[in-house]
C-alpha cells in the first residue's frame, strides 16, 4: 500500500497539469476551459527514488452543491478525506479568492496535513503573489509552475517528509491476468451508472446530462475470485458532431481505451434502439479487433411489445456482428450483471484461445473439403496448410496458391466455419493469406548453344513434315 496525495482546489488552477507533471504522463485532460476534470483520476508519482506515492487528480470545487458542479465537489471532498496529504492548489496569477477561502476553511476542519501550492508562478511578481497568500498562515507555501515544471523538486521534498511510510492507497497493478473491460457507447447510455453499480459505490459521476464523463477512468476490481480492470469512457459521437476541443480530447482518450482493453462492452439504450452514433462506436471497436459484448441498457420498465421491438431492431441492424452476445441489463437497478460477466468471460476466453498448427490446418482442410472455392479463370485456389498468427483477435495465416482469387463470400464462409468448429463467440476472426513465391519468377531462361542447335533441328523437322 502506498501513501495517497490529493490535489484539491477551485476550477482552472492547474491541478491536472500538475498531476501530469508529477506522474510524468498525459493521463489527465488539460484545457483552459474550467471544469474539464470531473471524476477522480489516480496515478503514481515515482520521481522520488524509493518513495513512490499515489496521486489523485480531482475536479474543481466551485462552491455549488447541485448538478454536475455539486457532484464534482463531492468527488473532490471524498478524495481529500481518504488522502494522507492534501496539496491545496491556488492560482498565483489571479490571487486569492473567496472560493479559495471557503475551501481552506473546509480543509482545516478536515485536519489533514496540507501544503499550499501557488501554481502559475512563472512570469509574475513572485514576492507580491506569495505575500497575498501569506494570510492563509502557511509558512511553507510553495511557488510552482506545473506547465514549465519549475518548483517540482521542492514540492516533492516537502511532500515526502509529510507522508507516512505506508498508506492505504491501492495502485493499478500490471497483473496480466486482469481482464481489461472498456465500457463504450454514445453519450448518456448509462456507462458510468453501470460501473458504479458493479463497484458498489459512487466512483464515477453519473448524470442525465450527456457528456458528463470526459476522461477515461480505470478502476481495478476483484469479483468472484477473478480480477478485472473496468474502464469508464466518454461517449463517442460522429466526427462531424464533435466541435469542442475538450470533446476531441475525450474522443481520443476513448479510442485509446478501446485499443488497450481486451473486451469492449458496447452499451445501447433499449428505449432508442440502434442509432448512427452506436454504429460509430461499434466501428471503432471492430477496427481495433477487440472482443465485443453488447449490453442493452434500461431494459427495466419496458413493456413486452417495446422489448420485442428493441430485440428485432438490434437483430436487424447488428446482423453483421451476430457473433457478439446480447445481454439485457439495467445499470440503475443492477439486473443482468451476472449474465453480462458470463458473456464477458466467454468473449475473453475466445479472444485469447491458444491454437495449434495441426488443429488449424485440419480445420482448413475440412472447410476446403466441405465447400471448395469456386473456379476462377480455369483455376481453383488451393489452401495447403495454416497456422495461428496472433490472439485478440484470433488470427490465422493460410498458405497456398492462387489465394488472391478467394472472394469475400468464401472468406466469410471460412470465418463462420472456424467460429463453429472452435466454438468462438464474442470475438472477430481474421485471416491472412500467404502465397508461395515462384523461385523462377524473375529469372530468364537462357538456352545453351547445344539447346539452341537442338531447337533449330526440331523446327526444320517440323517444316519438312508439312
């Protein structure tokens, strides 16, 4: 267990920039717009040799108790309450504000070790800025420029002296056995609500306002003896609809989460069916080649007719991914979670299944015998042998001749044959075709003098015979 340090302050004082500077990552979204950060984002600072600690970036406390601002403030307060050290970040350029005073009064009631961090101290009259915050009573206030990484060494030196040797914070481990699950979908389909329901706590901010989640937040979980990493992502929309710079960064983080996950759970809204935005998200998952489970959310409260209509629409519009299992859930009430995790296990097992060259070759031979490829220009493609190429998704490399003549229809036949033979569900399958090169392709057949003389004799004999 490592000590926990929380970054606390009002909006737009540079907490996320400082988080990235201390963790040497770009995990936190950074933008000039206030209120970009909403959920708690954890990382590890390893800049002090032998004294790593967990750092949590929080949203700005805006002094409101309702709506998104209130939910963000509750997340920030929860992070400060569990921390071993609080870094109270203020803006050196704007100076002290009434909101800073309110946050400081609350921190003093919390009775946690606290350091005052005067951020954005570059290019200003440092003496005047520090004098303005002197009334807060911190004898060791630290001027820092997180954007230029100045003052970081002094901050770390003082922070380490205040931290205990052991803490209570758990870090994201590198256990390869953890199943990495990304919950993806368009905005406002219930991704954060589902993650909160699985965790059993309000770890993510869930709201009816579309676009509440802006960053990809990863949380480790152990359930029924198995380890998972749940990744809550921002909602994806079509590129033509993405205009704000913050949303563009959110889209990038979501696509990054899809690339890093093993199983993607695509969430749909049962009341709206399959929309163009859902197709956009599904396209991103298929391009990444990830295992897929489709979760139809908000299933509770639907009439039998509405459920039948939703199932018909999903089956019709998602017929091209019929290999993905559909699960009916209610993120709000928690129904269907057991079936959801069973589908995730099956998809993960299929995506990571290990094949032998002998099994793959026999499958290719059986598929060829059951349905040979059609004749193209008087020739038939021949598949001689095959072997596994990679996993996630399962990739098979087929060797033979004239494989370029295989149509898309026959390749889909091979995919369906392999899926049925090896009982693969919830994962795409890829085939790579390799043709052996002709060793005499670029070589010119130069005749010897003896061969030239023999050829001429044959020509003369043929002419005499005529």
